[in-house]
């Protein structure tokens, strides 16, 4: 498909042609036509939304994914699971109240529960109302990790459905499925960190420095704004972090690169790339992982920093928690790996 030359550079103008009347809302699903012409869909949606002209009629990707995974199950189970996914993602303000969970959590729970759902359907069950504690026990795998994860997902599903009066009982109640064995954090090879810190790519060097020196998470990095930087201090979740000298060197280099590469961008986020520079959207976790390179992940780098601090403080969990904003249990996971020389 080719648009007239005058229209190819004005995706918003194209979308205004979809209005049934001046001022009418434009459905977000209609903007997908821009992709067929190679025009920026996200930018057009952002402009229309800022002007109050967009109605988002799209289903979240995780809902579409879950429906595909569950499509071979009986209609009643699909409806029950659809309810669970919707409330899990959006939460509920009225009793029984529930906090919204992330799409990653919803995906994981569906994947962990699916073998049990498939097992019950093969046994002739048509609805989750029919499931008994014996059915739950029969579906649980022997592997301790798989058993724990499935148990966690099934408890979430049945407790929610029972609270919504969609099932009569919670068949998981009283059934122990154990816990997931904790993994021992391991240090990252120093050469891998050094190579990333000295990378000629300013974004890679700064990402590595912020994690390796200050233990920032991938989510922190995604949502950092330029205004969070004040001289040599960075504000993260109401914490003011004095940046180490090597981090400031890389910050200066990256900011210079950013201003030269995208001088006209109005994106407020610290990290941007080719597509987000034309919008106000943050970078995604996939971009962060790819930029760091195959040898490193934010989690591995962060754990390496925590372990290093645990050694430096002789296993002081409180100091670790205060420095990085960790909970007590999380801090203890790293201090447990420290063994004083006297032992």
C-alpha cells in the first residue's frame, strides 16, 4: 500500500480521516493500518491520545496470548480463566479487593497451571467448579520446583474464583506444594564486566556502570528521566544516589552522544533509542538486555554488585538493605553466601 506523498509524512492526518465526525474518537485498532504503509503507529497513537481523540479498544497482549494457550479447553474453563486473567491484571477496588499484578506474572501463572488444566480436561472435567482436592493432588508433578510453581498458580486461580463466587470451594486449600529451592547467587567474570564498562557504545557502558556500581534494576533503568539526574546525584524511588566517579564519566559521555544523535527529541527518559526518540515512551527490557550483550543480564550484574557489597560489609544484611533499598529477606540471600575467614 502507498499513500500520496503529502500523506506519507503525516500519519496523524491520515487517522483524522477515520473520524465519523469532527472531534469523534478514533479506535486504537484502526491505527494499525499505518503499519501497512510503514508509518509510525506508536507516535500517531501518542499524539491522538494527548489530543483526547483516541479510544484504546485493544486487548492487552497477555490476554490474547492466554486465550491462544487455552483455546482447546472447554468453554466454561476458558471463561473462568479469562475472569482470572482480567482481575489479576487490573486488580479490583471493590471487596474482595485485589492489587493488580504484572503481565509477566499472569503469563507465568497460566503457563504453570496449564498442565493441570489439560490433565483435568483429559479426565472429563468441563469446569473448574468440578475440581476436587484429589484432582489437584493427581495433577501435581513430582519435580519439587514444578510442583511448587504449579501449586502457586493453582492457589491464585482458585482463591480468586472462590472470592468471585465462581467456584464453591478452593480445592488447593490444605495441600502443601513446597517452595522453590533458592538459587545461590554467583559472581560475574570480571573480564565480562570490564569489557562492557569500556565499550565504545555509550549506552552499553552507562547501563553496565549503573548496575555494576549502584545495583539498579532493569525497571529502574527503563523509567529514569533526565530530571532524575542532579549534578552527581541520581534520584531513584525517592532515594538520592551519589554517583561514583566512573559512572559520572560514562553518564557524561552518554548524554553527549544522546544530544548529538537525537538533538530534537522531547522524550524525557534518560535512555532512548531510534524508535522511542520520536515518542515519550521508555525503552523496553529487551533493548536493555540486547544492549548489555550476551554475556550479561541486569540481574546477574546486580547480584554481582550485591555479593561484592556483602563481602565488603562482612555480611551485614542491614547495611546491604539500606544501600540498595532491599527487603531484609532479599538482603539475607546475599549475606548468607559470605563466610568469615575465622569459620
